[in-house]
């Protein structure tokens, strides 16, 4: 566990010990901000998710690159925050099943990326998928694009 995760885990432990209404408000604020302070198990789960998504995405991207060697794929990015990482896994699975090379980006600690995503996402909530810089939506929109065949058209042209 890294230094930042260690500090976040200790802050979570201290937060859990705060009694009364003040403690309730602090814990509610922690939830509202996507649980930046969490126990070691949850933080380890987050890191495992990020590395698993990156590894699976890289393997699928290599397979898709071989399958579509004559075509270049548009960049596909799944943006999420810590509290939406489980929903992002569904989007990653849809992209992998379609053989779409993609990248997963956690924007939890990047306020500039959060603002840019909010500005450009056409009011879609996180997690959101961008193809060639254009927001295409979340799970429902990606599922519809995949089943209609439009997803591969958007990515591969």
C-alpha cells in the first residue's frame, strides 16, 4: 500500500471514531465525495480493480488491434471516480466483449479532469465513455450502441 493510501486509511479510522452528530456529518461528507477516506481493504480493492481493468483492457486492445490491423481505432476512454468504479466495470466488460481497445481513467483526484468531463459529457453521469473525444454515454447508451452495431462503426469508422 502506498503512502497516500496509508494516510487515507488512517483518516478513515479516525473518522469512524468521531462520535455524535459531528461524526455522522463527517461520514456523510466522506460518502458524498466518493469515499476518499476508506479502510485498507476497500483501498486495496480499488487498486486491484484499476490494475485488473488496465491489464484486461491491454489484452483486449492487443487482440482487437490484431483483428482490425487494417483499421485504426478511435481512442475510447471510460472515465469514473472511486464511488462509480463498480459501474465502470460493466462498461469495460461491454467494450471488451466487443473487442474495442480502451483506456480506463479514474478522475477522483483530478479536479481539472472532473470539470472537463462534466463540461463535455452532455449531462451523462459518471461513469461515462468518450469515443474520439465525444461523450457517448453510460451503460444504457453503450449497450444500445453495441447491440445495434453502431459502437464498432464509431470506433473503427
